[in-house]
């Protein structure tokens, strides 16, 4: 088949190409983020420009460019090596989109984070002690999300919070990707309080340190591990234990429910006192209480008393990423795409 201006696939317009991507299940926001800034309506008349457009969008979204002609169904480049935890959806349509998008973003993040130190096998206790030493220098009784992020960037594991998703249904909680022995973490679940995001991040560190992604391209946690209702497999349990030991000092922290339990204000008072005493961030201790009792409504309400005010945690994560990434390592197109994926953070 010939693909030239006289007809056939390359006669396809940019709008028809975009419509086919949407029909394939991709979210319009993801397509817009991947759309190159150099594109103009005048380029529609150029077969070579249309071809370059397809390759540009394909590379960013993880699509196989061999299947982007007019008579081909778009296909994704990566999927077979991914592990999914608690996946509920269309395996043939949704899984490849999530995997390929995540790996494509992860590859850019790793490229823009040149220096790294391996963390495989790093024990939760060792990491906890290091982070507590840092917090002590800052006159804090416990470490927070900021110290955990600083550690990850220091060892060359970039972390961002996705503001653009490949699919309209934002089911993913977090993802860790392995790019030739380098790792990146993509957070996806929104929160107004840092403790929730800190736990998700610690859980992903647990997967990395435990070698769960050693021979795979990605591991995707679809369900919030704090509130998981489906059975946990051995890897999820191991990542949970790692996270709990890192954040509390014990892989099985002892939480004792008193009487009928606490109301939100009482719970906040208790975890604030116990947290400082045991060098545990109070919000994390509240989450442990929720994990033990399943009184999640009380836990969520207690955050209003634990923290001064709600914040956009994703902005904290992505502003930090903006300052850490070496943007000059990326071509302009990839830099613009990554900025869009991070919510255009400045």
C-alpha cells in the first residue's frame, strides 16, 4: 500500500486522526497534551507533516506507530510486561492504554533525572532511620511527605502526580515503572492531606525495594491499598508491610480501639499525641486506625483537626518535580508534554 498525497492513509486529516484516537478509548485531554505545539491547520495538506504528527503523538502516548495509518486500529507499544493489582475493567482496551502511557511518561522522567543510585533491597527500617535523622535536623519529631520525596529524587527515582490520564475513567491509584533498571513513580489518586499520598508513595517504594518490578515494565496499583476490599496477593501484602514499617517503625503496628472508638476530634487529639511520642506523622497514625477499624469516615474527618488546612497535595509533588527535573535533557516536544501531564505546573 502506498501512503502519499494522492490518496490512502496519509490523506487522512489531523482531525480524523484525533477522532480515531478518541474512538480507540483515549481521553481527549491526553491527546491534547501529546499534540505537538508546532502543528497548524496549514500542515494538514502535507503528507510528511501528517506522518510526523502521528509519530510524535504515538511516542508520547505509547502507541505503536506501525498501526496509526487510516486503515489500521491504533495499538499500544507496551503491555505484556505489566503487573496489575486489583484491576477491574476492559483488559483488552484499558490495560494497554494505561501501561503504555505510564511507561512513556516514565521514560521521559528517567531521561530528565540523569543521576541515580540503586535502591533494590533497601530495608524499610534503614530508610526510616535515615529520614528520621533528616527530620531531627529540621527539629521535627517525624518525617513527612517532603522528606520522602527528597530522598527519592536524591537517589534518582522521579515522582510526579498525573493530572492527565490516558482514559476518562481515572481508576489508577499509583504506578511504578522500570526503565532498564531505573524507576519512576506516577501517583494518580488525589488527596487534600499529605498522609494519604505518603502511604501510596511508601507502598510503591515497597514494590521497588522488594524487587516486584525486576522483570517487568510496570506495576500498577488500581485500588487504594488503604481501603482494599479485594484479596491482597503476596506482593501487595509485602509492599503494605514495607510501607507500614517505613512510616511507623513496625510492619504490624498495634492499634487498640477503645470502647466504641473515637469521634474525629478525639482521634485527631490521640494520634497527634501518640505520633509525636512515637515519631510517626499523625495523619499516618490515623490511617493505621482506619485500616484496623475500617472507620474511614471518622479518619477522613479527623484530618480536618490534624492539619492546619487542606492543600492540593498534587501541587506539592509536582512543584517539587518541576524543580528537580533536568528539563534540558528533553527535547522541546517532550518537555511540553510532561508539563501538561503535570498540570502545567509552574
